[in-house]
C-alpha cells in the first residue's frame, strides 16, 4: 500500500476524530475498564489506547529510552507494568497524563508505537489482500482500530472477494462498509448504534468518489479533517 | 493429698462461667429464631437512580460521541448499575436468617461468574476499541435483570416483615 505522507496523515486524523473527538487525538487520555486478565480493572492509555496488561510496558519502555521529561519518574514503573496492578496508583496515572499532555516526546513516541501496533498490521493485511487505494487503506485501518481486525463473520455476509482473489476493490470496500454499517446500526446492544458515524463517513467518501482522499475536507463525526 | 488436688480444681460455678464464655466466643451463630442483625439503619437509603438517569440522558442527547466517550460513559453506567445491585443485595441479605443468607451468598457468587461469561460472549471486537463498549453494555443488561429480580424479592420480604 503506497500512501503519500498526506494520505497517511488523513487516515490518522480521521481515526483520531472517531476515537477521541479531535483531529490531533488525545495523547493523555486514561480510561479504566474491567478488561484485564480475569476481568480485573486496568489502565487504558494514549491516543489510540493501549492497556496495562497489553502493550503499555512497551510504550513506556520506548518513552523511557527516549529520555522524555518524565522518563526518570516512569522508569521504576517499568518492572511493575503488567505485573502489579497500577490502576489505583494515582502517581503513575498523573505521570502518564502529564507526559501525554505536556511532553512532545511522548506524543512522538505514541505516534511511532501506534503506527507499529495498528497501522502497519492493517496495511500488511491490505497488501496481502491486494488493496491499493487510499480510501481502502482508511477503511481497513479503521476496522483494525475499532474491531481489532476485518472480522471474518462480517466478510461472510457479502459476496465480493478481495482483489487478491479476483474481486473488484471498490465493490469489496463498498460491500464491506455497507455490511459493517448494518451490523452496527442493528446491533442488539443499542449503545453500539451511534458508532455508525464511522461507516457513514466512509459511505459519503465512496459516494463522492474520494478514493484517493484528495477531496477535502472530510467530515468525520461532525469534525472537518483537512490533512494539514 | 487427694483433698489438696481437689482444692486446686476450679469450682463448678467457675467451670460453667468459663464454658459459657468460650462457647459464646467460638460459636458466633445466632439462634435461628432470633431476628437478623441490622447491618444498615432502616432510614438510610442511598440513591443512584438520578445520577444514572442523568448520564443516560446525556448519552442519548449528546451530538458528537467519540469512541472514548461512548466507552467511558457506558462503563460508568455499568458501574452504577452494579453499585445499585450491591446495595439491594445488602438490604436483602439483612432481611434473611443465617441459612437463607448462605443460600443467597452462594446464588450471588454463581451468578457473578455467569455474568462475566455472558458479557464476554458478547464481545466480538477482540483487540479493538469497540470491545469495552460491547462488554460494558452486555454487562449492564445482565446486571439490570438481576437487579430487578433482587428488588422484587426485597419488596416481597419488606411487605412480609411488616
């Protein structure tokens, strides 16, 4: 998948809006969810959210190695992350918040980290399946961020095959977006319904033929994305 | 000699007193006929319903909802429902005798394990930002059912005790 720097930036900005409500994303965001091992509460942190018992240790190791403003204070936590619960450690959470809010180094490290963790695997999947268009990249990236993959149960609900297996790229993307939109809009848990702002944004781009993401702004959940 | 040895033994009255004291210490179970101990003063009725309704209203009317907002709000609502269930469980517990308390405790323990299983089975977006929302909303639905069930039992118990 060969994206220009501008096309990649647009993909990131659209996802930032979907996830956090702002084009820049929220690098200091901390949420607590009971989704750790054995459903224990855990810290979820950063622009695209990584978890205490997932890959937070890797992110903090990268930040400590980069000598950020709060690297020395966060260093002692490296051996604890993912081992000892830090969900109620207010000092740890304050350091994460401060670093995300005030230290450009933390923002740079998060960009690198989330690129490696989410964007690159999504693009590898897109390459393997023969996708080449920037809008396809955005749709696949969004699916990896939102659902962790392009879910198999959704792929079984439409006929078109991916380009690598002889299908038409635009038709596949259109059918996948429609299928995903129907799944979210009609989910038995009504609280999932509002998340169709994602698929509706893609449907708008498909209908205006914005396959190369050159028509700006892109309206994402009410926010204009300009790629600047 | 035998008389001296007998004189060293405690008096029957003292033996009875010590026995009664030890029995009271090692056997804390109440007489089943006794009324259950009051854990919560009867006029203390904490309410979370208004704050829950307020969050729910905001969730329904807010124009722009990011995924992080939806996830956090949904988790807040789940936590509130769970706290309401906890309050109802305690209030019900204090209306039961020892044997019934044990039964309710076991029942609740089993239900808690099943709730987690049920909520987890609703998560299809493993590794994605939608997963916490899928889990929290399923968790809340299951908890609301159990809350209604325990509230009904508490109301029946309160009527019976009146």
